[in-house]
C-alpha cells in the first residue's frame, strides 16, 4: 500500500535507545542513511552502532545532550542530514526545536508548530476540543489562582475531582481529591510539582471519572487534508498514571463507539491542521461514554500494537508524509486484523515498590522473534542501564488471531525473556497477563491498585500447576547430578551411581519424587502428597542442557517455558510471575533441613553445602570459631582437582556436619553457622 521510493537520502534521529533503533530499522528498509546522536554516557549504546553515522552531542545529563537544540543542530549541519525524526520524549513535542529546523531548511518528521503548541497545553487543548464538538470531561478550563478558587470549583463540579498540570504528562502534577481536605493538601503540592517538572505552575480541575478505561485513537494525516484513524489502543493497565500494558483493539469497545471516537479524533486533528502520526487520548466510563483527555503530537511508545493489527509501518508513513507524499489509503481501506498486546519491560524492582534499578546487563536474551512475537529494544548483553535516562529495557509485543491467542503468546514470551544484572518487572508483567480479571478484559486504570493494594508479591501469584514446577526442578537436578557423577567418576575408584529418589522443597512444602531419565527427557513420579500437589506421573520432554537459563519443555502434553538459575545451593525457578527458590535434596540432606528452624530452611547463607560430589579433604574451621568473609573453610577433591570453599560473609561456626575423608553428595551440608 506504501510507495517504495526513497524520500530522503539521510535523516538524523534526535533520540536514543529502543525508539532510535526502531526508526533506524524502518529507514534502513527504505534505503535511507541514518545519523544517531548520543551523550557521553551512551557512547557504547546499541543505537549508536546501528546507525550509519553517530555524533556526540554532550555530557550524560539529557539537558546538556538530548535536549540541547544547539548541539543537535550542529550535528545536523555536520552530517548533512535532510530531516529529523524526534522519536518520543525529549524534543518530540518542542515547538522551539521545530522552528529551529524550519529556519535551517531541515524537515521535521512530525506535526506543525500550531498542532504542537495547541495540544501541548492541556487547558488550551481542552478548550479547542470543546469548541470543535469533541466530548470533554466536565471541569474548569482556566488555571486555578489559589486554594480558595480550587475549593469553589470543586464544589461546583462535584467530588471526586482531579487537579492536573496544564503543561503536564506522565502523572506529574496530578492529584485525585475526594473532599475539601484533599483539595487543600493537594493544591500546593500539585502546583509545586508542576513547576519543578515543566517550569509551568498552572493547574486546572476536572471531574474525576471513577474506574475509567484509558483508550486512545491513532490518527494519521498528510499535508493534502487527508486524515484517517487507525483504530484504538486500550492503555488502562497503568501504575501511577504510567502505562504498563497496552493492546489493540480494546476488548471493551463496540463498532459504534469505535467509529464515534475515531470521528472525533479526526475532527480534532483537522482543527489543528495536523500532519503526521498522532494520538488522541480518551477516558471511557463503564457506560461507554468517552471524554477527551489529551492529544500526543508524536509517535507513541505503544505504536507497535497498531502496526500489528493494521500491517502498516507508522515510522515509514511518518517519513513519507514529511516528504510531502499523500496517504496511500483511505479510511474505508483500513481493517482490524487480529489482536496485539505490548508489555513495557523496565529496569525496576516490583518487589521493592518498583524502585528503579541500574547497572550492567550481565545476561540478556530476548524471545525469538516471529509473526507472533516482536521485541523493540535498544540494549544488549553487557550493556548498561544508566541512571541518566528512562529505565525502559524493551517493549515486548505479542500477536494472535484473537485476544486469547495474543495473551498466550505474551505469557510464553515473558517466560522466555531472560535478564540478569539488573532488577526487572517481567514477573510483574507475567502476573498481570495471567490474572483472571485481565483474561476477562475487565480493565480500568485502577486495575493494579485494586489487585495489589499492599504492593506486588510473587507469593500472591499461585502457579497454575505446582506439580509441573516440582517435575522441572527434579529433572534439572537429575541432569546436574548425572553430569557431576561423570566428573567425579574420572577419579579412579570413585565412580558414583546417581540416586533417582529425591525430596523437593518448594514454597514451604516438600514432595518426594522418583526420576528416571530417558533420551530427550525425564519421567518424574511424585510419590508423596502435599498441599496442592497429588501423587502422579509426569513426562518431561525437553532438549534442555545443564547451564541453559531457559527450560522449554512439554510436560505430559502441556507446553511450558521456565527460567532456571542455579544458586549456590538449589535453584531459582521463574514462571508466569512466580519466582521460587527450590531445593532438591537427598533423604539425608532433607532430614537436616527438617531439623532446622523454619526461618533457616530458606536462608542457605547460614550453610556451607557441597557444590559438587567429591571427597572432603580438609576442614579449616571448628565449632565456635569466628570466620571472616573470604576465609578458607574446606577443600573438596573432584575431577583430580582441589576446590577451595570460602566464607561468603562473616559468621560463627555453630556445627560441623561432615568429617575429612567423607564422600559428599551435591548439596550435602558441611558446616552450619549461627
């Protein structure tokens, strides 16, 4: 549907990370050369290596680099770029940047200054929307002067109300008020936050729609007056007003409501003579009444889900529109095909209040791309998540012929996405897409607050089949035991047969199992009953090898993808939002665990356990001895080599559980500390 011509020879991408890589990808497919800009902190970033040229535009702080218009203009002049794609964030909605480009004769791949200015001010955009017949939320469209006026307006509108920063976004300067006390307390903080975040302390007030859905319409317009809408995206799954999961289409809208929202979005775009890709956002109540929220005059983070259901490349279309080409289709040509879901993967710790995490990606493996799975990222294994920028790692997109199929592909892809070195929110995303309420499509912007009022904990995410976790843990342990037996068996006279009966300690319970390996898998028989786990026989078919991080298997006819981390003692298994530390022990070692206080069962830092089968040659400590981190504790011989075990932390020896000369099994306790 899109012409295969080359509208520009070279464009500069005034952004970084995954969106810069995304724009580079489309430009390359169009035969257009690209220029990346980067800060000193991003010299080794992926977008820098992907572009044809790269120019450093300043120090790490974004105010001195990615927001430095003068420096970026110099980069444009230096490289001879004909056009600039701003991505999203940074200068994407900066009218001054647009003016600077226009003055220099450089094409801005985005809307005109009128649209940016009109839609960038929430008060003015609401007035403009109302003037052009677009539904707006009841409220006061002038900046509030003080607390007294705020109280008066709130009383007139009726509680609950919402204070919002006029120049705001991302939830900053936004407060929900349910009574007069809330207004008094929130007004000062909203004004202060608006000023510090946007340099504009104006706030206004509107009616707060309870349990709303956040649904946005993608629009596309050329310079010839042709404007279409590319249907909707539901972005109701939010945390603190920041989108977490988006999907297209919405499971809530009917054709009549979709058409009405699309028509109003097009009407607003035409009112500001909009050119390029943009998004009109609406709040929708339980009765399908919809109200204008704001218009984003740029490409959205969640644009891939629209691309998946329409088959269009929005970045390519933006470039062609900016070059003066007409839209190659009309509204009647556009159809919804299938369903797409996007999960935003962030470097943050969901188990500690979503605190951001920075550091190096020591391990990074994306799910394999296919027609059903797409990953937009700007990172790589060994790369760094910097403190200077947004903590987004990647955007994971799944696609299916219907919503249930898209959810299934998302669940599997999240289980396959392997990240270590920084904390991340994959377990949280898995829990969300596995939630029964999400499966029903019962969404609202309060979803996360409603379902996790006390914060997120993986303990609240029961696995759909705990027996499968037991079977995988037992299979993995058996594989490691068989490898270890081969290693220790190389010492003459010390060949060791591998036991096939184990006790799996998982989530506070223990289960006895029998494991029999066969070519391509393991037969696992659960021979004891435990809470939620009945005696049964399971067949685990997998090509997994020891050391692999991702365990893909068929478990008695059910496909499964899990992540396996081998700990100093035991394993950590991650699957569908569940993260569990598992110990697979011999009956002897299990008995030691049973004798220990419950709080120490999971605290393996108090134990020195053999990491391999072998001979205990020596012990360097005795009962009651104080040891320091790094000191030698014991020496184990295996594979004709001596392996020195050292203290991981300071401590005092409570008990000695083994004697020099003993043949040790994997995970056998040697020393217990106080």
